[in-house]
């Protein structure tokens, strides 16, 4: 906290009642701000932003001249509704449990709980406690609106795909929070840059032959060249909307119409990799380094998809030499872009996807190999000065 002896700095203590939505507050004319001081919202300010909005607060003077009391870390999580998760295999819950074990305070928000007021990122945050209990894994307190930079140190962005317009807008709001000093994991710019299907194409040396196109004729030609292919939309997850087809498949035209429309939407076509019968391997990468074990998600019955969300069976296994090579190709770029936790999907010897929004499988690997992957994630965050 930067302060001079002439400035008294106050902390914000919210009254225990629901704060009004920030846009509903009466607006007051604010003095013109320069380009230098506009982006950053200090954690403690001489003028409380809630007071400016007409909300009564308690302002308590904190010690100055280097006598500040130690401050605990507060971690907020943006996720899907917590009551709907499967706690025994939810990686977000594993991260929250680890944060709580470290003494960090937790806050919870959904997509509808983000807002911007006068260039400042706000959120409606509920106090959260979590438990490793499949019958009652969370307790929520009453939610209040506040600027994210006023008391939030870390935001875990763990909203599941699809990466639609609303997801994009979330990253833009969180960009404002990041500019104000909040650590957002994974970084909002990286979430925009790394489409989970397209990002693998940044590393063509790791991939099987693939084509991304809108034109159905080009996709048909690719199928005729490659034989059996897998077709998927660019904004899906969990194996949804993924098709196995071939150049002589009588259903190919119908599949392409479903995915591409009338040449309106991008579709990814990848050569079918027969090793899928041995599993679609999820390799977790923490701060650029691969966890030494993968979860092979093995298709069941007649379904060619191994995703756990469609019934695949997860079997842990050590990384192969090729797996380690692929992770070494991709990991440094992930770390450079602020992607602390990612999930690489590898079938046989080929990278197929790079998952950065809410990669999973940590709990399964923890259980099978006695790991603490969430602990490694928070070690990485703390090592870079975020907590």
C-alpha cells in the first residue's frame, strides 16, 4: 500500500445487509481523471466508492507509516452454480478446498454477478465455506456488491464453456479487475486467445492432420482424403456435438449441415486416431509443467468418445515419453500467457485440444496417485506473488 504521512487511508467494512446494485445508485459528477490514474483502483482509497454511491459504510483508520496489520488473502471464484457440481470429481471444488486449507477467505459469484461502474469492475460476492463432503459441500453467506479490487486478491475464472458472447464479456470485465491489481487465474486475455479447439493448431508439430473451415465442400474433400474423421464445433465441451464420419458416410452432408449451417460456422475436422480405444488422455499442466500422470478417458460400449461427461471411464497412467514431449512443446507458451492450469487432450501420439477455461480431472488423479494438484496450483500462484 502506497501512502505518505499526509494521507489517512481507510478500510471499507460493509454493513451486513444486501448492497444495492451499483448501477441503481444515484450517480454524481466525478472529477476528470487523467489517463495515468484512471485504470488502477487502489485496494484502500481516501474516498470509499460505496460512499460515492450513497451507501452508508463504517470507515476505520488503519495504521500508517509501515505499521499495517497483516492482511489475509481473499479468493473469489466465478463458476457454474455450486449446488449443481459433482463434488467427488469437481476440480473447482478441489481448488477451493486447498485455498481454504491455506487460510484464504472465499467468495462466490456467478456470471450474473459481474458489472462495471464508471470503469471499475464490480461483483456481487457471497462468503463461501466448502467441505469435502458429497452430501453437503458448501455454505453460502449473504451476497453484497463491491468493487473487485476492494479486498479481492485472486479470482479463479472457472466458468465452463461454451465460450459464447457472455463468456467473452466476462473476460473483459475481469480485465478491468486485473488492471486494478486483482490476479485473475487463468488470465482473461489468455482465455480469449486460447480457443480450446483451435489452440492445438498453434503446435502443428504435435497434431494429427486437421482442417478448420466453414465451407462444407472443403470439409467433404478433407474427409475423402483422410478416410475416417472426427468433426466438432469450436465452442463445445464434454464431447457434445462431436461426430465420427468418413468420406463415404451417407450421413456426412447432414452432419456438416448441422455443424456448419450453410457455410456459416467454423467446424474442426481431424483425422480419426484409432488409439482412442486406449483412451483420450487428459494431461494437466500447472504453470507450464506437466503433472507426471494422465487420466486416460476410455470410451465405453459403442461410443467412440472417451469424455467422462458422456460415460467414459477414467484410468490413471504415467505419462509416456511422447506425452512429456508434447507437454514440453506447449507448456512454456501457456505459462508465458498467464495460464496457470491447463488440460491437454492427447490421443495416441497426438495433441487434440488445449483446455484452459475450467480443466478437470484433478480429483481423479489425486485419488489414484496420492497427489495434491490444487496445492501445486496455489504454490504456482503464490510463487508469482499473487497470494
